[in-house]
C-alpha cells in the first residue's frame, strides 16, 4: 500500500503525468529515479541509461 500511495502522489502532482491523465491512462509502467528526480515511461529510455 505504501508504494501505491507514493505512486499516486507522483501521478497527482507531477507535470510528467498531465498528458497521460488527459488521455485517461494511469501512467504505468513507470520508473521513478532518485525520489522523483526523473520519471521514465519508455522502456527504450531505461535501456539507454544502462548502456
């Protein structure tokens, strides 16, 4: 439940989620890096970080 609450706080307050919410989507999957320093929605971008 704690992780869900953290996710909902990001989703409800961060501008990265605005277009996702407007489209009626939830915003999953996503990866939150360093307590919200960066939020990644695209798996290809995640793979680029590890390269």
